[in-house]
C-alpha cells in the first residue's frame, strides 16, 4: 500500500488579469516558502425552544463560502516590492541637482540633516550661506557628507550666515519603490510543483482571482543578540480568492 503523504515543492507564478478576468503574462515570484489557502464555509443555525427540555438545533444552513490566501515571498525584486508595498517602481537616472533650497535655520555644530532633492549617491555637494549680496561658499571642511543616506553633518557653522543653501550636487542612479500609492491588482496565482513524498506526482493549482492586502510587515532590520541578523526577511501577504463573475465556483484544482 502506498502512503498518500504530501510535501509540496515548486514554483509560484502570478499574472494580472485583463478586463475579462483572463490572466496575462505570468512571472515567477522566486523563493516563496508559503502558499496556502483556507476554504471556509459559514453557516446560519437555529434552535427550537422548549420549556421542558434543552433547545434542539433544527437548522444548519451554509450561507457563505470564502477562501483566504496566504503567500510569503522572500526575494526582494522590484516587482515583488510593488506587490508587497502597493507601490510603483520608478528609475531615477544619474544626474545633477541645482537649486536654492534652504536648510532649516539655526543649525548647530554636529547636527545632521537630509540633503534636499531626494537623491542618493551624492558627490560634489556645493553649499552656500545667506550672506547678503554675495553668499559665501561653505568650506567642505566645515561639513561631512554621508553620500548614500543622504545626510550632511554640519561641523562648524560659526563663520556663516544662516540659513544654508543647497546649491548643487551630482547624484547616482537609483531604483525607487513608492509605498501605499496604489492598490494591488487582482491576480491569478498558480502553484506548479510536485509532491516530494511521491516524486512522480505533479501538482498544479490555480486560483483565478486573488486580491491581496499589503505585506503584514516590512522588516528592514532584525536580529538576535548584538543586532546580528538571524534570518532572511520575508514578506507575508494575505488576501481573498474571489469568484470570477459568471462562475459558480472558485476555479480549478487539479492533480496530475
């Protein structure tokens, strides 16, 4: 007798849907240690009442079917981050910044401020003060730049008239993912794998219309004693599998 145990292993692929709820191009989300769904049926119950005996249940009627979907992703690709953060991916090409953006007034020695402009990889930063008529160029020895943060720390402000002005700099290219800018689209989710307990058995599951929430948490720093990282960051998504209009079931589940 062959034991029918199941240990799923395989790929998770997702696709956005067209106007008729048909999947478009699929992409592999990479390392995804969890893909689960919880089929649930909710019931309405009724109990007949009696003064002489305990109430007796005379109705247990199904009224609602739901399927909560759980998907955990580990690979931090731009497309995955768009899905996890409800964000939009944009490319910020390398370039130069010029302007007259002022820092806050009354800066003191040793204080750190963000460099205006929203760029990273800062080089050739030029600062001016607010001396009337001919502003002074701030000596680079009087400040320190953390280029990739991007912060500037003012080391010696005594000889200058504030506020300081960010006049120009060069910056590196960067990939930017916005946060909570748009809702995630509804997706078709496919598991294409096999049963490790029965290696000859292929498993294929499709959920045709899944609406995910944003990631339950986004860990940018985690670790054990001393702050040493102990595990790879994971992004946990939870959503609902929705019925496609015109259908009477959630879709197909097939075992080959």
